């Protein structure tokens, strides 16, 4: 923990004092941990390249369909020429040849329920909304501004026993059962995306390039501004908005599967912080990798699977978090512009451990009257999100 050592006599005396406050420590945790830093290693939705994917996939589908129809029409035209003037073409002309043109929008409202080792947390999470407004000048160029809200509840904040330390002392004073602390670790994150998309071709293969600016912020528990204390190298850090960061990103997407019912793309997106925040140490490119697979059941329904390796870099992180996760879901158009979509998603970090709260540090005795700050490891999230909206259903990666 990096705390300074004291004499055994002093430690023994402090241990006695701390154990006398065991009952009141849980009360203090109810207050302090409702605003704890919940960001150490994974986010349900941390990928700043995510909003580009829906428009990108539509563009690639249109471009590939146009290419396929042109070749079928050319083949039928050749057959008609060889058989005489009586031959006629039966291949319909392709109206959409790339990125959607004109004005488009998406607006939906969502609810979520978490799963996993959540201890006392059993309730549905607070609702959220998504809004996307885009305009395409041509099939080759489009711009959009988007707003997303994500709700999640990481595991291992309301179960298990963790050591309790006193600031400045190495050995723990005792332990605390997190199940009795009534911790509120609910996260509600908001994302603002500003992006442009360009459709290009490498030979006959269409690709979409999407530069993006992303701003994100979030709330933890009952915190009104996301400013919560956290431990770093054995010392408390105050006054930092733990869920706030801004990014530059550039996404490159190309297709690897295309048929009347199935479609697949692969996206890579190097991403940088616009500036260092909190305890961030470095700021070199972090590479997001997202695969998207879709099966079209009919004109109204589809199912999809989206595995990914993503990065997250928030103010409490000295180094970027490496997250492995996936989305699996289905969408259904109730009417032409109205849809319902269900998404089951999960993520877990590969370079931060253990999960959740693994230590508490009391800043002064008695702990019931002074801040008790958590040390948080990796965040493992699993949840089901249900969306009701109008426009085009969209998915934002973990």
C-alpha cells in the first residue's frame, strides 16, 4: 500500500481504537463510497470510436450492394446482347450507393439491468437516452453529432471482505464486510461525438475513414459532478472528475463478409487523449479493434454480435486500460421509423486486477467521522439494455 511504518506499540493502540469503531465504519462507508471512483479498469462503454460504426456499416452495405448489382446487370446485359434484342435486364438499379445522404436522426430511451457478483444491488439502473443527428452531402461524405448515455454497475463493490488501513500505516487495522456498507456504485456515463465520415475505395473494396472528437463525463452513485476521491500510490487524490476525458480518434472500417443476409466488418481506431488528466502518465496512440457480425432475419429484424478489444483512459488511470468485451443483441422495427432493441454486453479488464474495491483507507481516526477512500482495481460489467426509439438503431462499443 506504500504507507509509512510506525512502531508496534502505536500500531497496537490504533488497532484497538479502530476496532472500537467497527459498527460506525459501515455507516461512514454509506456516505463516502456512494461517491467513490468507479473507473479503474473497464467501462461498459468506453470506446470513443463507437458512434462511427452504425453509419459506416450502412455505407459499406450500400457500396457492396451497388457493386454486386452493377456486375449482375452487366452480366445480364451481355447475355441479352448475345441472344438478340428481345433480352431484358431484371436487376434493379441501386438507389443508395454509400453513406446515407440528406438529414437523418435517431432518438431512443433505454433502461438497463446489471448481472454478476453485485451483492446487495438488485434494482434496475436509471434510464438514459441516445440522440444522433447527421447530414450527408453525397454518398462519399457525411458528418454527424451524437449524444449517448450508458448505465452500468460493476461487480465486487457490495460483496467480500477487504482490509481497512489508516493513512500512513502499512499493516491493516482490521477488515470491513462490503455487504454491510450499502455502497451505491451505479455509473451513468454521457458521451458527445462529433465525426465526419468519408467513403473510399481500395480497388473494388470500399472502406470508410472517420475522424472523431469525443467528450465524455459521468456520475457515480449520488455524485452530482463526478468529482470523487481515489487512492493512488498509497495517497488520496482529491478534486478530480474521475469520469471525464476528451479524445481524438481516427476509425478505419472495411468489410470482410457480405451476402443478402449476412454482413461483417472490422474496425481499427487509434485514439489519443486531447490532454493528460488526473494521474495519467503517457499519451501515445491506443488501438481499438472492433469486429461486427450481423444476420438479417427479414426486413424488420436482425441479430448481431460485436466482439472487441478496446482501451479506456480516465483520470484515475496512470496507464490506459485494456478491455475485452462483446455485444450481442437483436433489433426489431415495430413501424418504419420506430424500433425496439435489446443488447446484452459484458467487459472485463486484462491489465488491472483484482475487480472492484480491494482496500479501504481511513484518513484519520475515528473512521466514522473522517473520509474512508477506496482502492479500486478492475471493473467487470455485465448488463442487459433495452432501447425504445425512432430512426436507425445504433450500438456503441464497450
